[in-house]
């Protein structure tokens, strides 16, 4: 299969290409130097970028589906019947799996990672990933409240912790180590939480600080492609920025094993709150951005808020309880034995609410105050800040101070008073947009063949119907939003899958997971502990726990030899 | 030659025990260990082929006649593709993989798809839409629970290993002495065998559960009851129960069809979930339905991620529409709003109310099942299927939504395909007919 | 005001989904265009003209359009869905979802309506001279923001859960309402001739008036006794017991008035 995308304005900042008019050659699913006799598609006057890479989005698994089940009213919006190519779809903040694939693809995305995979539920997550078409996929395995991890770390048995984490990634077919409210979700097993890095986790001789530091050490000893992906403690709490800063400090004594960060601060917006009550709730984006600017070991994704009706969901059980008790709305909770505690509750971000307004501003402030776009990733923590369909709006806000001002004027005055967004005149260019929607994600995840268009890269390409030469995004932000909502072409693995915003071909994509090797002797010892845990505390047999390959669409193991013995 | 299969998952009830050992000798199941008597019977009867459906059949001149699989599939596809509003029903005793094909079939046909939860825990699902769902996996109960309540449920009979594997008897991480570390409470209209084991039994008047829950909630939330008795339970008993609930360190309320199918139905569950929510102000409390069929949960899961809704989905207009009361199997049947039926792994002729069955008898029925049933006896097309979890692999979800891989221990009878394969053949043929 | 007359021809076998019977859709259209409007009979896309003979003339705007259905259409669903203005008169009974998501205008049904009539209504008037099925003036599944404006008047009886999640507007059932009337109600006014049981269950706001005695849930508290009260802007004759509830909920502000004399 050969293809040439001709004459587009190409943005591939990872390879130093910034808007040059050039051709992209594709053969056998890869970008190549040149091809002959290939089908040519004229892209003149259009914007060409690598396929989008989603790094943090709740698209598959137990709590996503609990949200769907709990919110039929969400599914009345956005329905479409079956076509000759696509399945029927529905859902807004909790879209069906099919819609998830189609909608990302229409926006030019070709890869997506689901934000949290609880090990016991891994099979469920993969069943849903199997039913998300159009994308290469991966999942982040949650470990921040895992009993065995906490035991090993509290006993100082770091090699054992490494071997167990490696086994868990393999057993769950996960791609990276995720931690959610470390220690807090275990405390939630008793209806409690941890509120500082030095609170002790009830019944476990460990603190959040020790868990986070331990996970980073595990991650670097195993030399995993991605860093630890952290949802810190105190999400969504007034004044939580001090916890966040203390957490970021912990990266100082962690040496990266690869050329990448050692910590991804995920949905940073929810962790950058100042004030001491909801009445003087304010932005601390400047403090967080400063910490990120001064370190080469940190990256963040935004967790941007967009106004409207959405669903919050996270493996941070106590936080969902807290939020639902503020709103009085329905609440789902799903504690998972020995592992984690997801929760779900609907939420409405209102332009009239002072809190929502400040939250909206914080996400954008973070993206604009962190100097290097290589350290910023555009996310809404879908659907927590907003459904992912809203990304084109956020692209427009990043590119246009005027568009931000227009929103700011409509909001409660707190959004102006308690943030600095109004004083920021920085506007992103196309290269920066490329960084924050694909290239930075691919780097952070260690995906060498994604996020760029160099020879050998996956032939995942997005072509947007907008002329970067003649468009002034600062003024024509509506045109930017339109263009990013529906590609002229999305190419996945060398095939045209979307044309003029319509899915024309359904492909299934690959599932990526990490297979990190450790010493055999060590692994045997750890498996003895695992076996004991299953016999005593789990309610499924060990033999029925690991996810069989049959659940994965085109599995692709990223093999790592860690050297841990 | 005897082969032992270990870690086998029992595909009978929602408890989905996965520690079963099955000995197979000469291709037949010889012995089953660890399973309860119901599960053991299911395993052993699989190999008694004289009780199975073995050949596809099509009704001709009023009689079922053996035909080739191709003929049966052709006839099934014609019936379904020709219908204005086919109803695809059953699904709770088969794998997620089969359910998934069934959902696409419903979508292609423009039909209504519904499962057995419509007559068991459908009300629980409707309640979740309004109140949410405060739950956990069963290991949380095993490791932490010190107060276990069964309300309108009798696991001693319906889920025989539930108490020993998950709730009362197992030793857990924080409950090292097993049942000595826990209190068992049963609320029911009569003293069941489960109630006989309980430290506290609360007898509620039939059909008055809602009032009792409302009273409990008022007391939990600090109100004084103005009456001496609610639903046959004294104020003192209500206050004592409320205090037990508030003062435990991890409580769980398991509920069964005594609560979902008595007057109030989904409202009982809504109120019970709200009670559990109230209790979380004081302590840790969770709630869980005692699901019956082994993969009734899986159907809701697959349908939710593929079509957005958990049961009773109508694809008449090409996209999913859901509203129990209209799109639920019995409502569709009793209003005469469907004109053909596909029944998979279920026996609605035996289980549905009379008005539904009367209308069923007026329309062509395609049945896919393992054993002959009253439904297969009245069907126009009958296609035998292999047993998921014994003869074919697949996925099933436990009552706490934990997914497990079903294992295969013996070959299906010769010529008998899995539900998945049968449904795929019908789907392919329907796609051809529909163009 | 111009008038269009629909005479039922065939009664559809599997029910008829007829969202297009609405003044908003008919306005500005010719008889031929109206006959060609899409309806669904099960999974078959059909023409409105297959099920109704159409005569008369539509107004230029919804507000200038009146639709008369000459007869019983108990299997026709979604009449007047989302309508914003104009009038529909049905000289018979209708199927489910009559006036669902209605925003304005008026629907008068001389017979009865099936379940889910007035679901998610936000304005306009729905009057039913016969009975209503279950879920009169309800919220859609899972939606906590139910009917928030307009009024529904049923001269006969209503099924279960009338005024479910009511969040504004007024629902009146002159006859008897089955159990759970006003369940999870948040605001607005629900008036019932009589109520079977569990009235106001889990309500957090709004007022329910029952013009006869009924058994209250144990989580309601008798707080007052009033005569000839004005409730949500409406005057009522007689002596009423006032119950506060549902005290199972947190911060409940609901009131149930039972007429005792």
C-alpha cells in the first residue's frame, strides 16, 4: 500500500520541519523516503501533522462503563444510526466505544491511551479497547494503592517491587505505571482519605511520599518507556498546590533511565488550586508552571475544563464521594480488592460559577506559562474537565488571546480576579499546537515511531483543511476550531480512514503493552508472594487473573530488559 | 485416561466460582470438585447428550423437522430479516462474545434486544440511573466487612457458595477469624435458611420494604420516628439496626429479588442505594445485587459500551433508544409491538407472564439453546449450541463486574457449534438479505 | 390559525413512531409535503400519509397551525414531541410520549394518553380528558432535571410515578394517582384528587396537594394544619394537614398537603 500526500504545509517539529511545503511518502504503513507509482492526494493549502496522540483519557474499562450505565440521559445526545461503514453510536460525556474511535479519528488522532486500568478489571478494559476502532491503544496500570507494592516498598524490598510491577504490567497488558491518590484510595476502603504526603496509610506502614518515590524508583530501575504517570493526592481540593509542589520536589533525587521526564503530572489543572475556601478559590498555575520550567524531569498534561455538562470519573474514590456530596448528584463507587477505588459522578461546569471560571482559566494558564511546549500536553482528562470532542476549542484558545478574552468577559468576575490569564498575551503557533497534541505525548510515552513524520515513523497523519500561510489564528480562531474538529484526511497505518470529517474505513489498530524482563530467580520469588496473596486475599484464582492475548487486537509488546535481578 | 482441569470457572450463577476442578475421562466429565450441588449438576449433565439438543430443526406443517445447519440458519435469517420489529431476548447464560454478535445483529435488523434482567435485576439498573451505585468487588467484603446484610435474598439456596467464598465465612486480611469477626443480618418476609444463620433477623411485612428503608434512612439521618412500628418492625428494632449500620467499620448490603420484584421494585433499590449513601457519611458502606444467571452482568456491560444502555435497547431507527416500560421485552410483547423473536439461552415461555407468552405464540420464534425447553418446543427454528464455560471458551462477568475467562473442558457434541458461531452465521446471512 | 386534519387510516402493527406530528414540523408545508413526512413503523421508514389521510392547510408558523386528529391513535407515539407553539386536538386516545419535550403551545387529548406523556416538558399545556398511563410528566431515565415548566391537566386517573423528578411547572390529576406520585420531585406543584401510596417519596422540594386522605411514608412529619391555603400561587379550599419531607433526604424542603375537611 503506497500513498503520497502532496504539497501540504507540514508541521513536524520533532524533525525541525515547521510549515514547509513538502510531500509525505507512505509505504506499508510507514513513512518512507520516497515511493513511485503511488496514489497521490493533493494537500495543497492544507495543514499536515503527525496523527494525534492521546495520553490521558478515560475511554475504556470498568468505571467508564459504570458511567455509561449510570447516565442514560447522557446518551440521548449525539446519536447516529449505523452506516455502511460504521456502527451506530451514542453518548456525549460517556460515548460508546465505537463513537470514541470514530470521533478521535475525525479529529486526526491515531493513538490513545486509556488513563487507568485496575489490574483485576484489566480484561474488561481490553474488551472495550478491542471495540474502540481506528486507534492504536494502550492502558496505564494503576499501582499507587496496590497492597503488594505498598508492602514491598515499606519493607525496602525494591527489587521485589520492581519484579512485581513488571509482572503486573505483563499480566494486565498495561503500558505504564499509573498512580492515583497514592495511599488515599486504600484509605477509602475505610471511608477515609490521606490529606498530605506524610499521612500514614491506615494499616500499611507507608506514606504517600514513600509510595510516589518508590514507584519512580521502580519505573527507572525497570527503565520503562513512559515515566510514572501521577494523579497526586488532594485532587480538586482548595489550596492543593502545596501538596502538588511537594510532590514535584520528589523528582529531584530520581535519575531518569531514559531521555525523558521521571514524572508526568497528569490533569495538572485539578492540582493547581490556591485559596483556603471555595470563597477565595484562586489559581496557583504560576507556582506549578515555575516548578515545571525549572526542572528537566517533569511534564504535565492540562486537564482543561470546558463549560457544560460532563461526567467525572477517577480511581480516586474519596474525591468522587467528596464531589458528589457537594453537588448532591448521583454517585457510583467501585472499590477493587487490594488495588484501587474508582468513583463516578456527573458534574456541570457553569460559566456563572466562580469556581468553574477559575478552573477554566487555570488549565490555559498552565499551558501558556510553561515555556516549553515539549512539556505540555493538551488533555481534558476526558471526560473529567470536558469530553474530548472539545479539543478543537482548546486549540483555538491556545492560539488566540482574543478568543480567551471573549470567554473571560462572560465569566464570573472571580475568573479575572483570581487568575492571571487575562494578562497573558502568549499565543501558540502551529508547531506548538503540534507539540501539545501529539509530539510531546509520543516523547513522554517513549513511542519512537509516533508523534513525528520522519522516515520510519508510523504512517499516521492528520491533514486539516486550513491554510497556515493565509490564516491568522489569533483572529480567525473560529476557522481553527472548525478545521481541528474534522480533518480533510486522517491516515492510519498508511490507509485513509477519514475523509472530509467522515469515517470512510474502519480499522482496528494495535494494542501496545510493556514486557519488562527481570531476573528469573527474583521473579520466581515474587510469584510465591503473589500466589500467597491470591490464595488468601483475592477472590479469583491466580491462574484466572492475567489477561490472555486473545483479548488484544494486534498486540504489540514493547520489550524492555531492565537489568533488575 | 483421566485429565484434571483446574481453575475452571463455573458458568451457572453470578457467583462465578473460579476454583472448580473437573476430571475428564474419555471426553466426558467424570467428576467435579469444589462446585456447589447446582454447579456440579450443570457440569455433569453437559456430558449426558440424551438431554441435549443435537440437531437443528425447522417447523414444517406444524412439526419440528431435523434439517441441516445451513437450512436452519437460512430460515432463521429470513424470519428475522422479514420482521418489522424483531425481539432478541435471553443472553444471560452465554458469553460476552455471543452477546456482542447479538447486539450487532439487533442493530442490523433494527430490532429490540433485551436480556433476562428485565425479569430479575432490571429494576436495580433503573435505580442506578437515578441514585448511582455504591459498590465494590467481593474481595473487599471478604477482607474488610464486619457487617453483612442480606435483604430479600437467600444465598443458601440461590448462591450456595456466596457465604463461604465472599461474605461470612472466609478469613480476610482484616478479618482473620472469618465469621467470628462479622455480624450477619437478614431482612426478609420469612425466616429463610440464610436467616437461621443470622445474628439478627428482621421480618418485614410483604411489600413494605420501601417504608422500612425510608424509616431507616430517617433514623440514620438523625430523625426520631413518630410511630411505634413500620412495616411490621418495631421502632426499637429499626433504631438498633440503624445503629449497627452506622457503627460498623465496613458494611455491605446484598439484595435479591425479594427487593427488586416486590411492590416498589426499582424504587426499593433506589431508596436502598440512598440509604447506603447516607451511611457513608458515618462509615464505609456498600451495596450489591445478588445476580442470578452467570453472565447477566456481562450483557449489561457489553451493551453499555457498544450501544450506551444496559438492557432493553430498541434499534428500530438504526440507533439505540432505551426506555424500560416501552422497550423492555415484556412491554414489547404485551403491547403486541414485535412480530418475531430470537431467543438465545433462555426459556421465556416458562418464565414470562401469561399475556406475554400468549403473544409469543402468535409470532415466529427462532431459539438457540443447549437443552430442549418449552420455548424450543414452540419455536419455528431450533439451533443447538455448545455450552459456554464447558465446551467453549468465552468471557463472563461476575455479580461484582469482575470479568473472567471461561474455560473449555470437553468437546461439544459432534456438529454442535457455539452461540457465537451460530449467531455469526445468522448475522452474515441477514446482512446479505438486508443488502 | 389554519387547520390541518389527520384521519387515521391503518393502525400500525408494531406501533408508530410519529415525531413529525407537530405544529413545528407541519408549519409552512403543503398537504403533499406533510403526507411525505417520515414516520417509523417498527424498523420500516414509512410516510405519514400511509397511516393518515391529510387535509386542510398548515399555517406559516407553528403558532398559526392547528392539527386535528380525527379518532383514536393509541399506538401512535411521540405526538407533539418538542413542539414550541400551535395546537393539537386529538379526538380520541394517543400512544406513549404525547407532548414529550414540549416547549410551548397546547395539546388537548379527548381520550386517554399512554405512559410518559409530557416527559421532560418545559412549557405549554397538555390536557387529557381521559386517563394517563405511568410516568405522567416524568424525567427521562437518569435525568434528575425533570419537567421544568408548563402545565399538565388530566381529568381522569394516572398511573405510577406521576410528576417523577418534577422540577417546575404544574401537574394536576383530578382522579386517582397510583403509587409514587411526585417521587424525587424537586420543585413545582403536583395536585392529585387522591393518591394510592408513597406520595412524595424521596422528594426534596416543591408541593404536592392531595384532595383526600392518604397514608404518608414514615419519613414524613406532620408539621402544620392550615385552612384555605395558597400553595405555589394557587388557592385551595378546605382544611389541610401539612407534611414535611421526605426526611429520608438531606435538607428536604418538600411539602405534602392532605385535605382532611
